[in-house]
């Protein structure tokens, strides 16, 4: 995880933020509508997997790097996991670890643990441990997906502008159809979340958990 990009955006956003938010929300809503019409997701397929990235304690209130809108995002992820189970879609959890000198997600710390409600919702899900924003980089994610016969990913989690983005546009992700569940993602602020989704919309499918399941 990195705060640098978020800090740049924060400095750039002025009193006109409300206008930006409205414009980006409108554009993302249009992408959702277009994707729903043109790229229908058939949830009965066994070749999909739900990838839940970095929903860890440090991102929540009281943690070392609390994000925007975490409680609602958590609730949406729990519903997505439940619906994935109902549709026999495998769930894969991803956990970021920093060895010792990082600002958060330090190895063996409470903040680096996956949120207890996520673990309870997906107790049998494999957990991929990563040290980079790209969930494929130097991990066994690709091997796990191969064993499951997956060719389409439903991606959600934290942070939208960093690990969600870099996983979704990873070189290793090019072989998969990528869908980002936008209501199941969050980052440091709403504007950074929307900017990231707006940029990702030209590369991957933006959808919502409610229209996907």
C-alpha cells in the first residue's frame, strides 16, 4: 500500500470537489449501465472467482491507516461473499504484509490481520499473502486460479487506487476477464476512489455487487 498517490490527489482537490464527485459518479454510473447491457455476467458459471483484497484491520477506524467508507464497504463485501457461496463461486482472500518498517500492515500485528467478519464469512477460502500492490506479483494467486479453472475475476476490496488497480491491470491478469465490484471497494477518500474507477473503466468492466449477483 502506498499513500503517495492519494496525497497528490488530496492536494489537488479544492472547494470544487463536489462538482468533481458528481461528474465522476455520473460517468461511472453510465459505465455500469453500459456494462450491464453489453457484458452480462452469468453467475452460474463455475469459471469465476471472487477476489477479496486487503480488507484488514489497519484500514478501519482505530487502525493505522483508516480509509473512507469502510463499514459500508465491509457490509457489501460480506454480502458479495454470501452470494458467491450461493452461486458456487470460489472466494479467494488476499492479505498484504509489510515485514518490519512499514507504516501499517506490519507482519504479526493485529492491524495486518484480515477483518474477523471476512474470515468468518469465508472460513475455507485460500489466503494469498502478498508484499506488493499487484496481488499476482511473487504470490501463488495465479497457481490457485489455475487449479480452480478460473477465467473470470470479480475483484473487490481495498484500496481502489492502489491494490485493486494494480491487481486488475497486472500483466498476469490479462488472461482473465476482469470485473471490479465498485460498491465493494474503497480508498482514502471518495474522490480518489472515483478517480481510480474512472481510469480503470477504460481497461476493465465496472459493475456492482447488486447487479452482479
